[in-house]
C-alpha cells in the first residue's frame, strides 16, 4: 500500500517561524521510526527560526483557512502547498554574479587571494576596535539543572509567592468555578470545598502545592478543566481548551486585576497540558504529525506571550508523563503503545523549546520546566523509593470498582484485592493521590532552587 509523502524542499517565513514547503511523491507507509528521524533532521533549524521570529507572534491570530482540526477519528493526510525549487536557475544566477575578470587564471587567482586577505584583515581590525558592534547572539535559552539560572528581580523565593494561576486538564483540575467563590485565607483554592473534584480520588498535586508544600499563604486560582487540549482548532476535545481558559476566563476576570489583586513578583503561572493532545493524535503520522506539532508550538508561544502581556513573569511548565505506560487493554498492539511514548517524548521536547524561546525573548521572566515524565517512570519502576508511596502494591492495573471514585481514600472492596490507595492507577489514565503528593513535593524543591531555563 502506498501513500503520498511530502518532502521538504523549501521554507517560507510566516512571521511565526519557518513554514516548510513540500514536494509530493508516492511512497510506502512510513514507520514511526522514520517519522522521528525526519523530525530530528529539521527541528533544530525550525527552533532557531521560531526563536528569531518570536516577537512577531500576535495575540489571537487566526489559523490559516487550510488548517484542520483533528479528532480521534480524523487522521486524513494533510495538504501542503507546493513550491518551486529550480536549483539550476539558482546556480546560473550565482555564476552570473561572478565577473569574468575573476574567472580562474594564475593572475586572477593571485588577485582574488589578495582581495580576500585584505577583507579578512579589515574584518578582524573592525572587531578589535569595535567589539560591541557585531550582531547579538541568537542562541536560545535552554533547560538547565535546577538552580543553574540566576533569577530576575521578579523572583525572590518560594515563600514570596502568594498567588498562583493554573491552566491544564484532568491531572490538575479541582472543578474550580471562576464565577463563584474566590480563593481566600479560609479556602485557599476557593470553590468547591477542598480538595475539590479531582481525578486522584483525593487531593491532587495542585492541592498539595497550595496547602502542604506552600511556604506562605498561597491563593490558587485553578482554571484547569478535565478533558481539555491546548487548542480545539488543532486537536478537538472538551470545549474549554487552554486557549479559552486564558483568553475567555483568566484575562477578562483576572488579567486586569478586577477580581484578585496580584503582583508579577508574587504570582506563579502554571501550565500542565498535552496529555489529551497526544492521545487524540495517536493515529496521525508522518508530515501530518510534524505539522500539528509545529502548530501546537506556535499556539503555546502565543498563550505565554499573552500572559506576559498582562503581567505574568514567573512561569512553571510541566511536561507530560510516559503515555506508553498507562493502562491499556491487551488487544492494543505494541506499536500503538510505542507511538504514545514517542509522541509524548516529541511533545516534551517541544515544551523545552517553548520555555527556551520564552526566556530568550523576555529577559525579565523566570521559567521552570518540571519533568513529570521522568518522575512517573521512576515511580512506576520503584514506587517505594518515595515515602508517600510505600503502600503502593499494583503499578500496572486498576480496579473497575474504584475508577469512578470511592467514599474514603483508603476504601477497600474485596473484589479489588487491595485498598484503592494501594493502586498506582485509579483508572486507565489517572493515578491515585500518592504520586500527586510526590509531584508537588518535587515541584517545590525545584522552585526553591531557582529557575532552570536560561
């Protein structure tokens, strides 16, 4: 069976990064390994272009009319524009720019060498006399070890943070209604009553961050909503994607400080998103997958830029867990499971690049990337290395009797064999509360050391 492949032959600068131009050929179906190989060939150059054009990102820019929205059942091959790449014409143009007097001959070669020598010496002299006149470095900030980066004046320490705004999906949500009771000293997460409605059968990581590992009174406005993606114009899911959480909820209600007075230096902005995006995109491969990854990158940048525009200066981004290790029926082919894993790793590389681009563009920000992926792998390999997970006995399955929640956090149903809090997984995609406790603890340890993107 064959399909159409689009081979990159050129690039067009859209103002948001380099948009590739492709040539159409028919080939056999690509494997996931080929997709990752081709992704690695262009990603470094694309990252440089995205960094260079970062300041051209405009809030609220619409996607191209040709853009498609992907759902779990929508994995048709994307259409790309075609470009002309007449290499012979380019070659002829270059040749015609060379004067005939410089065509190879003994005399002309000596003349050319003399001219080149003069130019090189002149350039060296210029850089010696005017060391600050050359173009600034275009190197992009990168993920470093915690504490390796010097914080800006907008970050004193963890104990100085008194407000937090969180955006994300079911791993973060507490079912906070932003139009209802707001966070206060008596209810630091506002509504519903603590710990809220979570996917962990108890307190989740944002709840632990707010009430257990806080170093001051921390008021958390948790705008995360279960089932969401980054942007429904790219991967369609529940109707409150992060784009709406920020543009339709945060900015109108909190961005101008109407409901909650907050200061840039004492507020942390948290974004934990991507799990549903990757799960929905599992059927998509090849250049279509690369294109969607690029669109997610641009949207991520737009959202963070918009937050910066209303005063956000301290950013915590969390990457996504190893999705190949969530529970799946035995009928699911191993190749499909492997693709969940490779797509998650691709998405996590993108989060690092987004964080680096943010720090490169806005020098007054402090940026952290927390590695959920590695932490979950460690916990699944050896849960007992963490004090909060000493009771975990099952890391590979969940019990149907527990998956919709239980009346108590240590509830026991004989049909499940062990209490609910001795399972790592509450259902096929959501872990129980012990790993949330561990996550919050390690997030705070990282925050206390200082930014890790510089």
